[in-house]
């Protein structure tokens, strides 16, 4: 029989922004015993290597933009509870440079309006009035007031601090090696200890597929690398968060939105950095004179169809999954909804569209 060192009511595997948001919101209501396990240390993964947009508009279908909007609306409330996460609702601009994209923008705005999401389609003059630094070649842009950005380091750190105050335990540098399912519990084997828990939440981001495999569960998540350039601190240049770049509080401009399927390889590549630089200059010509002080890469967790995988895993009592791209945007909402699902058995807004059951691959029965 497996020797168990420690028992918990709930174990969350994954210490990124999603895992910590679930830990915080769950521990607000239930402090019976929660453990967060991470194979490395806080912010060493995706949550610490991100542009950190809180982004709503341009997402399709419109229902997914609505889902993201609900989460953005929770950020001011979350900040009041855990502290200043440097959430800035700057508004978001998504510039375009062709008349064809203008037609697409109007169609998108119409679909959004049907769900009560307000975005504007701006012409060239309106765009340049809002963001004079943009290229005069711009044809137009979509604009949303609810978009913005955040400091991901403060966000994750403050979630951890608040969770610990509410009794959540943490175990870092502790990779999960295997998971067993018994009649009423899970046995989680790690590098350091073996744990027993009644409820198990898989929130391992890019490692979700591996975690699911321990239980015979197919979690279709792949790894997508994104490379980011960071400039020297500049005088105020950008008024808004722009699709592809944003200016931080200290004046640095973060640039990039590459998507490369290279597994867990976080190395930077010259070709993508050059493409990123060219994109930046096309958008904001004055950036040609800026010095780049560093570049970094992050690995996104990208579900097979691009949309979140959240909720209970059918056929396995007390097993839950939360795996997604856009974790920074969605963190407050996911923490709230997962807590409702675990403790109340239902959520305040529907999450059926994001169930793991939508994939053809068999979920498995245990």
C-alpha cells in the first residue's frame, strides 16, 4: 500500500496565475485544507513571461469576448481584496492597415453589440487623434474601453500572499510524478512527498496534457512559444494598450505576439525578433530610435481549439481541470467560477461551452 505523508481536502497542481486565483477564491470560502503544488517556483512559467494584457475585444466568437469581459470587470474588485496589482484600464486599440480589415471590424462590432459589448470602429483621423504615435499609414482601428494591462509579478505574488493568510499551503520545486485514483480520493506522488486529497484540480498550464495522462484523461493542450522585446524606458509614448505592444508604468515598451509550436523550447530566435521589430516600427515609427534592453520568451498553454478547458471531468468524481490561454485576462473569473462549481455544484454563468467533453477524444471512465 502506498505510504501517504500528508492529507488535504483539495490539491491544486499548478502555481501560476490560474492555480493561485483558484486557491485564493476557494480559500475565501473553504479553509479545510488546500495545497498548491508547483514543479518550479512562482512566476517561473507562463505567468512570469507574458505581455500581461487584460484583453477583451477582437476575440471570437463574441461569446468568448463576453466571457473575457466578465473577468476584466472583476479586476478592480480583486485589487481591493489582495492589494494593488497595477491594473490599468487604458483602453485597447487594434489598428489595421487595409480596407478589407475595415470591413471585418464592422462585422465584429455588430456581433459584439448583440451581446452588449461596446467597441468602436475608428477611422484614420480618429485613431491618430487617440494615438498620435501610430503610423500615418493606419486605415483604422477597433477600440474598447475595457481593455488594459496588469503587473503579472504583483498579481501572482499578492494572490499567493493572500492565499497563505487564508491557510493555503504551498510546495515548490516539487514535480508531480504520478497520480492514483482510489474509490474516494486521489494519491498524488511528487518528488518530495506523497499526498492524499479528496478533490484534485489540474491547473498545470502547458503541462496539463502530462498531468491528465496520469489519470487516463486526455487534456488536449499544446505549447506555443511567444517572444517579447523590451525597450529602454521611454517618455510617455502610448496612450492605450495596443494589440502587439504596451507601455509599462516605468516607460518600457513591451512588443510582440509571435506564436510558434516548438514544444517547451524557450530560446529566443533572431528571425522572430527581427519580425517583431519590423512590426513595431510599422505600427509606431518612432520606435526605430529606441534601444532594446532585453528579449524573453514564454510558453503559452494552448488548448486544441484555442478556448479554455474548465470544469469537472465527467466520470471522475471530484476531479477538475482549468487549462487555457489568456490566463492573465481570465484569472479572476476562473477563480470565482471554479470555487462556485466545487463548493456549490453550479456556476453563476454557464461554462458548458468550455467543458472538456467538447473534444472527440474519449475522456475515460475511472
